């Protein structure tokens, strides 16, 4: 009994040490599964993750929800807009004892498939939302609106979606009922000033709401610009109360990045870059994101070379 109590206390301490805003946008690496193990554990400040799916990732099966929270997402829609697959799967997780407190709406529904968007007309998204999200909201689960792109069309899409959603709910009823939601996810891949303006536009439209930045980076910039942006955003997100949570888009190796080689958490050899280490709560590593060789191996070789040169000098 005493041992179990110690384990429970250690788990609570671990969760308390983590940043409750900082999350992981998880893109698994099937070629290097060891990379997937870097993001959770006692050496990480990351407290939650999502994976564009409605089921938890096997890589984190050893972590209870209280230590590393999984947030399900309904990525897109099927031809049957009234299908409740997402609702049923989330209810299944809850019935199995997983404490699901938040869910995320559709991924970039205002963007085309070729750019990674789910490309859903607002009216179709509204119908699928009513079938899958409104019941979860009634159960007390916090609902995140669809995570639109950082483009000009994102606000018009959201307005049209909410209008259609409320019309569907009030159809055949005496009183009009608005769709419910609790926070607004945003995506951004440009400079800090644009990000702050993008968030401000949403706060002006929907005051006192919570903003989740569920994808962001300063895409295709050099290392200095990428690091300055990264540090500026972390300070901003952690300080501002209207930022509920955030997830940097960079938990992969530089040679598989589609947002630039210098913006990511890992170099080509799978070692943590400065940005990767900082996000986990660590110190700078000095690892070049574009490097292919192990930083430790290079350091070891240089040490051996220096030793050999010194030895030769004594002969």
C-alpha cells in the first residue's frame, strides 16, 4: 500500500512539473520509432498531445491520461454526414476509463487536400458537428472549433459554419439554438506580428474566449529567425491568459520537414536541436538542425583528434 501511494505521489509530482499549456502535435516516425519516445516522460515539459485521430497513439500507451493527456480530433467527414463514428469512439474511450476532457474539430476545413486540409464546405461541417460534437458538449466535454488555416478565408469559413450549425440545431424547433463550443484552435506559419494579429481578430469577434494554437512555426526561415520566433511565442503564450494551450509543429527530423529545415525539434540524425530541447524544458544543445551526423559522435571524434595531436606533440 505504501509503495502504491509513493507511485501515485510521483505521478502527481510529474504532472505538476509540466507546462499545462504546452502540447505535442504528434506525427509518428515509422522509420525511427525511437524518436516517438522523446516527447513524454520525466524530462519533458509537454503535458498533452493530439495526433489528428480519435484514438490514442501506441507510442504513449505507458502514460495515463493524467500524466500525458490525449485530445481526440475529428480530422474530416465522410459521405455520411450524420455518421457518429467520432462520437462513438470518444464515448468508448470514456467508457474504458480514459478521462477525455477536450476534443478538437476538423483540421483546416478551409484548406485543400493537397495542402493537408480536410476541405469541407461549412454546411457539411456543421451537419457533422451537430451529430458528433454537440452530444459530447452535453456530456461536459470541452469543444474546440474547427482548426482553420491562417489564410484570409478562415474567418468567413468559421462565420458561415456557425451560422449553418445553429440553423441545423434549430430546424423544426420553436426556439433558435446556437451551436456550443469552448475554445478556438488556430494555425499560423508566418511572423509573430501576424500571429498576434490573427489571434486578436478572433478575440475581437468572440471576446473572452480561449485560444489554442494547435499548429505553428515560422516556416522556411533561417535558424536565427526560427529561434527568435520560437522564443518570442513561448514567452507570449505562457504569459497570456487567453492562450489556453499551444502545440508547436516541429516534432520530427529536419529531412522530413515540410515547414523548413531550421524550424524543427530534431536534426537528420534524430538529435534534439536547440528548439527541440527548449520545448521539452531543457538547455540549448548546439545541434545544427541540418546536420546528418550524430553531434555526440562528432564531439567524440574531435576529442580523440585533439588528444592524438597532443600526444604526438609530446613525442
